C-alpha cells in the first residue's frame, strides 16, 4: 500500500517535470525573440541591471514560497545563462 502512494506521488512529480520543461522551453523561445529584437535595434543582449533585478525578485519570491533563496537563485542563474547562449546562437545563425 505504501508503494502505491509512492508511485502516485512519483506520477505527480513526473507531471510537474513535464510542466517545468515545457515552461523552460517557452521561456527560451521568448528570450530568443527578445534577443532578435535587441539585435535588430543594436542593443546589447546582456543587461546586468535587468539580471540583478530578476535575481532579487527570484530570491524574494522564493522566500515567500518557503523555498531556499540560494537554491532558486542558483537554478535561475543557469536558466538565464542558457537563455543568453540561445540568444547568441540565434544571432550567429541570422548573420
């Protein structure tokens, strides 16, 4: 019986994982579109101020949601890093 409960919870985790991956893919698509617009307008892809504001918001949202702010910041730094890489790839491909 305990195994049934574990299996059910693992199914929930699997569904959440699918949602997370879908959201990450959607986020990357939007990020690449922003990068393309920035390139068209001659703007730099990276904004240190924007990233600092995002990270601070991630930390405060994490605390509000009873998550470890360091964990969330680390996770989102990786997401931001890969978003910038996708923007650079798109800019190179369009050149």
